[in-house]
C-alpha cells in the first residue's frame, strides 16, 4: 500500500523525473531522509520500477500501433515464444491472456506495409500457430498510472 506522501512523491517524479531528493524534500515539505527512505521503500517493493525517459514511438517514425493476439502451440509453452518475440524490436510488450488467444502483443510499425513485416516476423516465431491483429486508430487514454497511485493512496488504511 502507499499513502498520500508516497502518491505526492510519485506525482512529482512523474512530472519532473530529474528532480533531486533535496529539491523533492523541499517541494513536499518533508525531510530529505524521509524522501530517500520513501524512494528506497517504493523501489524495493517494486512500486517505482524506473526513471528512464518516456519515449513516443511515433516520434521515432513508428506511427502505427497494433495489438496482435497470438495462438500458441501448447506443446512448446509460452517461454520459447516469449524469448523469440523479445528479439523483435517492434514488439513493445506481450501478455499471456485468457480467452480466444494465448498471448497479446502491443506492436508498432512505420506504416501498414511495415506492420505486415512485423506480423510476418511474429508468425515466423516457432510455436506461433495463428495471429489476429487490430490497428489502434487513436489513444484517447494513453498508458497511465498516476490516477491509480492516487486512488491507492486514498484507499490506504490510516
């Protein structure tokens, strides 16, 4: 669980990832040691997983986002497929899922013709039996976690 101070610290880091511990303590109105202890705890618990830059694939020339559902040959399992998918740079994430497919991948491509190349690379992975692709037209809600952290902080027992 996180509390209001944790949520405020996460908000600050999301808005200004390069802010230092001393400046964060000044802005949050708490001691430097408190900020450092909170950061250490949030990192060790896996709440904060990184400080890297957020990168927009479209700004890199990958303007098409698609979601590819994979049907996987059950005999080999997910791990060998996942290892091969990780070698395809356009595969941004992969999740094992329930339902009609076995795995769902978020992929990017330069254009629709390039998307076909990416799908062909995925289909070439040993163990992938079939794919089904949907192209994202827009992202009215981009990936976000700040509303979730605020909600989790409000739900924390006092």
